[in-house]
């Protein structure tokens, strides 16, 4: 049984212009210890997915349908108090900006101890020892003395390590990492990714890695889901999606990424832009920009159909494709 | 032709704008808006709609003095022999009438008319002093924020000093100086300017500070760099690029400070250092009526008092709404 | 269109002379604690050497990219060339003229007209209160290139079409556009005064991948059409691979290595360049079991003595810790590179 199961998740925001659907029936699973990457461009809904799972949607945004199940238990409809217990203890989070994830007024040690004691029954002394141990695990030199340091005394990469240790301190089964390396320098990014991978392997923690950086996904994830306009376009093993994408959007996306390997005369580009919530066309959201679209694509919304290696929300892989007209 | 289409476009934009929607979604704000709007309009049209011109001595008659408002049945009335509460004799004169719906003061002036004219004056002083404070504050704020360094430090110290001197003190000092220099008659003529100047001087700092903050944020933005690269002068950048981006908060502050200005003027007039009795504002009226409050002619103070309170409340509510409506974080 | 004012006496760039020449460029910032702290704590002002002796040249029609991580000074170099900062030291020559000490107002204007800049943040680079047509027309008006209103309108419409937008978009405000469209507007504004040198400060870093592809393609097309010269600043080596003819790698205010793009990627010589190439996650060549180099970028206020990279360099020796290396020509695969590294010079790597 999958550790985390998201079924048909829908998130809506009521605005004065009407009801906006920002997540439109998203489904995926994460197995124990697996790293699932959630990629997409800005506005595709990947951050919202993470927030919805962990119950941190900012009102008036709300979950309007679907279920989120952790270890067989539904967590999308819990009371606030119960969700709070799950947050941190069973699901850890790492956000993008290490500067704002840590409270600048308290020492690192204090924040660590506070988090540890919220989720375990350790005494102060034990919690401090555990905090120092965690800092050592994430590779911070002179861990004991660093407990008394303030966040601003750390560099960006170091701060992110502290945030990782905070996320893992209560031994959660799942970590949701939202753009954990985007704000960091390239050479530091690699360190953080390696650290995250190592720790999650050691602790058997599953990771939902949300990012727009395909390179990070290719190096870190086991499987990846590509999001487009609040829906999943393709989901499958990372090698398959990156190298042999079966959805026209994934293919376009992979193609448009410049690579160090060679210089092309022209980068393949997808014309147009992703539709905003509220302006999503009827049928397949990608159809207006797709070179292969047929009338079926404009009439109906595709499900996730099985291809050789992945599942793709494209009618090309549905049995009705041959009969459809351009 | 172009003007018409521009106006039409503006109207269309206003209709569809978030601002209008937010206005209509709050009953309090709409009521406040209507009330303030009515008061504005009425006071503006005072010369035409006031039943009586209270400043024209020829239209006054002492026999009309001290009449109670129309809804009052038991006014105190100056009967031959002194003040008396009568049910019987002088009872006819004791009733209020529609001729003077809010009563009259000791000179026989219709209170409704006086309030209309007084509100007008209060509003004129309010707007004028805000205008002065805006010009001064925005100008100095722009300079301070854009130039930075020593000029900024100096201007902000000047602002700090300014803040320690309340409007009333400025007004008293200025008024005293002016009275000492010019004749009484001349003084009465320029009293309006003295008041406006005093209140404006006491309010510019808030504008300056806000604008300075905005300027300091905007000046680091790339569009300013883009303008500098093509050689636009500092003045050009300040006025054409940065100024339009600082006006949002200024608008909110000016609405709220309008109420402050009106109250300050009323206070000054109440204390006797504001507008002279020949140009009574709401504050003057309240002062005049104060003497009669305990002898029973309560309406002479209370009526203008209510008018002032309603005006201030309305303006404040509108200011609150505007501040929340323009706050991008609350949208 | 004839220029207003007296034309500079020196002739325009002779054939073959680089459009932009930068020599020993330096920019130091004084970083001071508030004066009370200085008074009581005796803290001396420190010098932030944002750019510390940078030299390069760009021939007309080519693209030089400056790559490096945040804090290396690459953006400061662009702003120095643009004239937004005055250099603490060094020379900048644009079209053969000294850009820092212009002889008169006409010369200064002439120099300004040669260059334009595109910025990183699509939100902050356009004035939110101005209409798009005014934003694009501002350089035209500032340089007095065209007087008649209809002519300006026509040029603005043409520019909008050229960058892939519609003429009617001129009536709108910046917030009505997406990030990629705003960058197109920025490009249109930059082109309106017909510059020859375009300074691009991370123009696609804030954009999504597919939008980035559109903008990069557009920039390449424009360069080919209009013979533009680009100084392209970026931290993304893959983007730079696509855009640049020649690449300079910066670290802590200094250039570590400069080479033609093909040479740099085929045979990087400087250890920092190699670190950068190693650590970029490339989707087509993922390194799933990497053990990356440890170490942090040092505090620019307190750079290490000698070679700035020595604390993180596996090849550092005593000379590296004491003596600052200069850019020297070295063989790099089939080509040549300028490398500032003692180990390379000594033949150790």
C-alpha cells in the first residue's frame, strides 16, 4: 500500500470573479522511502499540492474535493489540532527560502529543541543532545557550539541544512520539500541535494520534491509527475519521463531546456503560454498549444492513460485516438 | 473627442474596478459615503439652499433669537421678566417651527443655515490645509528619499522637530504674531490663511515620511536604473517615474488627515484662535453655544456638535475603508 | 537621423576594434557599521571589493557571457559598464571612447546611445504606472531621436511586433502581462534607441523554462538581424552555452577563466570552472551518485589571501595561499584559454 495517496484532489479559491479552480483533480501516490518529483512551471499548481496535503492552504483557498490518505488514514478532513500533530511528526516540510523558514529572533538550538520537544517526550538535556546530533548529521561543523548561533550567522546553504534537520527531527515518514534549492548557489545546491538524498535513504523517509528545475529532479527523484494548469500531464519513472516523454507538454518542456552538452541553433519552444486558473480551455488544457490536437482533445478532458513506461494524460494513448478527427 | 473616450474608459475602469466592488460590499462604508457626500453637496450649495443667509445682518431679527428646534416642544423662552419654563404663557413662542428647523442662536441666526455655511468653511479649511501639507510633504519626502545621505538626515531631523510642535501651538504662535503685526480688520481677513498654514504645517511630516519610505523602495528598482541609463535627470526620475508610484498610500493618509484637519480647525476656533466670529465654522458655533448650554438652549452647541461628529465619523470610516481596499495584502 | 550636438572627434570604431573594452575594472564599496558603533566599538570601515581587476573585450556582433554564482560581481560589472556606478579603478572604452571620462555632453550622449540594458526582474524593470507605449518610447524621447508623435507611435508599434507582441498591447499596463511578455517589453524598450551594445543581466533567470526558450530564441534572432553585441550575465551555464561565443567565469570579483564557449565546455582548466560544470544538475546527464565538493563561498568582505578560490581548491599549495594569480594564456584542449591559476601555470593540472 502506498504511503501517501492523493486521489482527485481539487483546490478552489472563491474570488469576486467567481470560483477559480487551481487544482483540478490531481492523483498520485508515493511509496515508502520513494522520492516523487512534482515538476511544472509557475502557476501549474505544484506548490498548492504540497500545501493542500499538509493542510496549510491559505484561506479562502480550500480543498473542494478528493482525498489525501497517509498510511491508510485520511488527513485532508482533519480538525486543526489533529492536523497539527501530524505536521512535523509524520510529515516534515522544507520550504524554499531558508531566510524566512527560521525565526531570526531565536537561536538555532532553541528552535530545534522546541520542535523536538513538540513531537517527542525528551527532556531539555536529551533534546539538546539530539539537536546537536542532528546538526552533525546534516554536516554542520562544530555542532554543539553552533546551537547557540542565530540564523543570520549562517550562510544560505547552512541554513537550509538546519531547515532539513528541523524537518527530519521527529522522524517523519514523509517530507515535502518545496523548491529546497532554488534560492541557493549552484555549487551549494548539489551539496544540499546530496544531503537530502542520503538522509532520506538512511531514515527511509519518502520525499515529495516540488521544483521547476528538471536537473534537480533527474538527479534526485525516482518518479516524477509533470503538472500543467492544475492537472497532471504525465507521471512515471524519472528516466522515462525525462528521456522518453510521452506527453506533448513534457516533450516540449524537456526539449526547451538548454543543456551544456551542445549548442543548438534554436531552442525548441512551445508557442503560447500556460492558461491561468479560470481560463483553462474545455477538454485537454494543453490542446490549444499542442501540435497533435484533434477534436477529441477539445471536447473531453483526458484521463491518465498507460503508455509503455509512464501514464500520460494524452488521448494519443487512448483507444479512441484513431477514430478522432483533426 | 479624445477627452470623451478617455473619460469613458476611465468610467468603465472605475465601474469594473476592485475599488468599487469593495465599496459596495460594506454597508458601513456605503452609508458613510452617502452621508459625507450629502454633507459635501449641501455645504457646497449652501448659498442656494440655506433658508437664510446668516451673515447678512439685515436678514436677522432678534425676535427670532433662541428658538428651539422643530421637534422640541418645551424650549426655554425669553419671556418678559426672565427665563422661564412655561407650558402656558409664551408657549406659542416656546414651540419650535419649521421656519427654523434646528433652532436659532442668540442673534436670531437660523442654525441650519449657519451649520451649512459652517460646514462649508470647515471643509474648505480642511482641504486647503491638507493640500498644503501634501505639497510640502510630498516635495520634501521625494527629495529626502531620493537624495539620501546628509540631505535626508537633515530633513528628517527637521521633521522630527516639527512633530514635537502640535498644531495648536503653531496656530497660537502664528496667530499671536499676526495679530501683533496687522490691524484687527486685516487679521480677520487673513485668519483663514493663518489657520490653513498652521494646520498644514503640522501635518506635512506624515506625508513626507510615507513618501520617503516609498521613494527609498522604488529608487532601487530596475525601471529607475533603466531611466538613469538613458540619461534622464534626477528631477525627471523623481517626478515622472517615482512620484506616481508613491501616491497610493498618500491618498489614504490624506483622507484620514482630512478628519484631523477639520477637528483641529474646530478646536482652534473653539479656543478662539481660529476663524473669527464673522466667519463662523462649526467650531466657532460650538463655542458660541457653549455659553448657553447650561441655561437650557442646548441646541446652539449640540446641533453643530452633531454635525461635526457626523462629518468626522464619515470621513474616518471612508478613510478606513480606503486604506483596507488599497492594501494589496488584504485583497 | 542626424545627431544633435557636436559629434566626437575620434572616428567611430575602426573595423576589427572591439565595441567594448574593459581593463582592470574595479569597484569597491565602503561598508560601514553605523557611526555610533564605530565610535564606541572602534570598528573600521571595510572594503567590499565587488569587482577587483576585471579585463575583457567584446568585438562587434558577438556575445560575451560572464558566469558565476551570486556575489561574484558579475552584475556589478554590467552596472559599471552601463554607467550606473562609477568605477573605483580601471577603464571602460565603448566604441573607442573613454566612457568614464567623457569629454563633453555630446560625447557622453553618444556613448549612452550605444548601450542599453535588460534586467533580471520582469516586475521591477517596468514602471507599473506607465503605459507600455510610453515605456518603450522613453529612450526615443530621451535621446530626441524622433520628434513627431505619429512617427514615435509607428516605431513603438513596429518594435512591439518585432518582439512578438501586438501593437494594441501598447495601451496596456505592465501588470496585465506575464513575466515572459514583460521581458519582451523590456527588450523592445532596449531596442527603441537602436543601441549597438546590449547589457543583459540575467534576463531569463526569473522565467519558466519554456518561456526562457522563447526569450533566448528571440534574443538570438535579434542579434543576427540587427548586428547587436551582447554582454550576457548569468549563473546558468546551460543558458550561457546556448547564447555565448566567449565566456568569462568570475569568482569573488575576479575572472578565473576566459575562453571561447566550445573550448570552455570541452576543456575547462580552472578548478572553479570544473566545479561549476560538475555541479550543475543536467537533466540529460544526471549524476545520481555524486559526492560534491564541500565548502562555502567565502564572505566577500573577508576574501582569502592569495587566490580567492584556495580554501575550496583541491590543488591549492602555499603559493596559492599567498600570491594572487593573474590571467595567463594556457592550452585548453584544442584551443586556448586565459586562466588565473597557479596550478595551471605550473603545469600541475
